[in-house]
């Protein structure tokens, strides 16, 4: 990392600063906080001189960039966590962005600080830096990653934090599935973090989905299929994300009942672009050539009519050699045996 890494136009950080400042600026993408200066006096006056001469700039109150020009994303994240003060860590969507759990950067910066103190961070009028959202935690010492920089929460802590700000249980479940399917953490670590929290929304759903994630569940719809169709109706257990090689290419089937040559594919969107639709058709044709029957269901099928789906799948499984019978989940369930 060069001393110019915080700048959007390649301006270099001033090099006539004491050695420890240079090291700190190098580490923090050219950003430093007033509270990091050991004591007031010549050093603080030196910062004020740099600001006055427009060689440095203020990003947040008490947080400075030792360069001119637009700050990089990394410099802005350092500025946010430094503005929150000692012991702070980037968290929630911002930590998820850094650790590749979220795909897009947010328009605000989330930081978590110890619940023993309060931080009043107001957005300066006309400021071009992201707004800072402050969260409080009594467990921030345990939740903070011991070595990653900028300071941030551990990925399993980030994941559970995001489940608690989700708008619904399905959205909360999706964070757990995404963290596990991207191999950023493990179900065991997630369960450990959840157990450490006295209050946890959707605890039963989140605990259950960690077990499903271990079996290869990659989406909320796949979790809904297991919990609403397969498991309550006593269907055989499918292999999740089963690899199937066709020629030189390997494709993955959402649910494969390998012994019976039946695949169940789940489409999370009501409509697909033409290219995706043809890809699905080619995949189904390849499965048929390999002797695999493909059944395809939408979100509406699985979530609003799971009993019908279970009945259809069980009928095909029986035609392909399954000797079992579906188990009705209620007195009116159409998946009851003939």
C-alpha cells in the first residue's frame, strides 16, 4: 500500500511527518484521527497547518485525510471507523461489503461501538462523505475480528447482525445461507454466535437453516422446499447442488434423487430472461439424455401449494422405483397415499 493509496488522483501523502505518523497513515490509507495523536502540542499544530495550507482535508469532524482529491472507498471506511472512536468496528452491511458477503457497497457506513459509551455523529451539511450509522454492543470486544483491517466484526457476527436488521424471516435466513454457500463461515460458528445472544429474532428459523446450509442449501427457496415440501411429506432426502457432468461441462442440480433419476429444479423468479430460459431448457434436455426426469417449480408453487408439489414429486418417484409413500402433513393434504 502506497502513501498515495487514499487519494483518487494520485496525490502523495506529505512525507515530512514523524515516522510513527507515516506508519499510521500507511496502514490507514492516508487517514488519521485527532484522537490518535498522542498528546496536544506541536503535532496537533502541525495537522492544523497542513489543513490550513490545503495539503490535508477534513473527512469527518476530527478525522483527516493526508492528501487532496477524492478519497478512495478504503479511505472512507477508515474515516468512518476512526470517527466512531477507540474500540469501534465496521459492522452490518459495511463489514459484509469488506468480507464479500454483500455484493454492493452501501450508501451509509455502519459502525458498532461499546454499549458503555455513546457517540453523537451528525452529518455535516454539504458533506460528500457517507453518513455513519452507529450500533451499540456489549460484546464488541468478542465480535471484533482480531486482525483484519479496517477494524470490523467477524464474519459470523456480521451475518447474525444482518439477520436482526432484516425485514422478514426469509431475508434473515438468506443471510445465513449466503454466508455458508460462499464458504465465508460455518454453520457451527454461526450457531455459536446465535447462542451467545440472549435476544435473537427468528431463533428457531435461523437455527434450523444452519443445519440445512450444511447440506448444501444455496437459497431461501431451496430452504423452503426442504422445510415445506420434502421433509414434512416424508419424501426421500435429495442431494443438494448435485454435480452432473455433461460433456466437458459440469452443471449443478438443485435437488437430485439420484437413486430414482429425478431432479427437482427451483426457479426463484417468475420470469427469466430469454438467455436464462434457454439455458434451463438445455440443462433439462441434457438431464433427459442422462436418464434424469426434471421437475421444475416456482417460488409460488413451493410457498403457496407445497402439498400439491409433494404429491406430484412422490408420484414421479414412485414411477421411478420409490417404494415409499408420501406422508400427509394435515388431514386435507393431497399428498396422502392412495
